[in-house]
């Protein structure tokens, strides 16, 4: 009887030990490095938070157990497989496979006298394995290509890793197209299109849209990096327009807070940094701030 509780306590102790050994991840900032953790202490701050969260979850579960009912058999009777909802779709973890099966052309061939249905083998057996290998191997591939073999405990904003962010955006787009293709029989009447039109569009989109998502997201991240460099070099816009003695108009910029400037300047980037424009920052006088 004590085996399962003891196993749970042992797993909790192992979890806490690994946290102490590997440390928490944290956002970059003053005094924060890959070798330390800057924040609140485990005791009593996080102990109090975890205890409060425990009571909140226990209260919600107790309330649900007392007021809600799941599968009330006395209302609907036993399960009847003949009563299914029209247009039922697979769950999210099989939706992309369903979409790949629906848009795959009907390719078949005979090898050594044995028929092979490629329209089943490729989308249902090969593609899920390839996707899983790509997802699990991406961190090792990125570390190998980028040369980042050291420990990392400081978090990166998506903009500071453009290739990684663009790759994930392309994966999400690929998954989304296949998931939408898995419901082509539902989308056809809703969009007033034929089933074949949606199928052909998905066949093209599954190759074109992920590439577009990669290019756009990577350019977007590089643009945000450039915006960070501009803010770091020029300062933050104030929205105050001043007239100079020569009759021109300028907008003074407010210098960044030292902590914000340190966070932007110390951010680790996995791509070539954007060249900064060394422009002097003109602070706003106190009377203008008011």
C-alpha cells in the first residue's frame, strides 16, 4: 500500500534535486548569467506559492466533484455506437495524419509481385516518423550547426533566434494545413466550395505555405532585432515634437532604463547581429517631461 506514495515522494525528491542541479531558466538581465539564478528563494516564497496553488486546485476539484457530473448514464442510457454526430473529426493528435491521407494522390505500385499502396504508407507510416525525428533532432542539429555546445540557462526571445522561430512557424503551418485538410468534408459546405477544390488547394499549400511562413517569420524576427538595436542606439520615442532655433522640428528620445538596455545589449543571438547605428540620444528636459 505504501509503494505508490513512496514512489511519488521519491520522484518529487528527484525532481527537486534536478532543479537544484540544472537550475531554472531565466530571462537575461543585470547580474544574470548562465551560472546563477537571480530571483526569489525557494523557501519561503515558492513554498508558500506552491501551497496556495495546492489548496486552489484541491478546492476546484472538490467543487467539481460535488456539483458536476460526467457521463450521466441515468439520462442518456448506455453507449450506442449507432448514435454518432454527423461530421465527426479525428482528435488533434491524428488530425494531421487524416489530412495527409485525404490529400495524398492514389499512388500504388507492385514490387516483386506485392502491391504497395503508397497513398497509405507515405502519409500514415513514413510521414509521422519523419516528423518525430525532425522535431526531436532539431535541438541537436541546431547545436551542431551553430556551435552552441555550452550550457544555456538564459532564455531567448523568439526574435533573437530567427531560424529556430521560423522553423517552428513552418512546422505549425504544415501541421495546420494538414489538420484543415482532414476536415475538408466539413469545410466544403461551410466555404461553399467543392471537396476537390479544397483537396487540390491543400496539396499545394502543404508545400508552399510552410516555406512562406519560414521566410516571413525569419524576416519579421530580423526586423524586430533591428528595432531593438534602433531603440538601444537612439533611445525610446517620446512623442514630443520640439522646434529648433533654425526653424526645424525634432523629436527627442528618452534613454532606456539601464536594466532594459542591459537586457537588449546582452541578449544572445543565434544569427548575425544587425549593425547598430551610433546616434547620440538627446534626453528630454525635466520641464518638457511635465
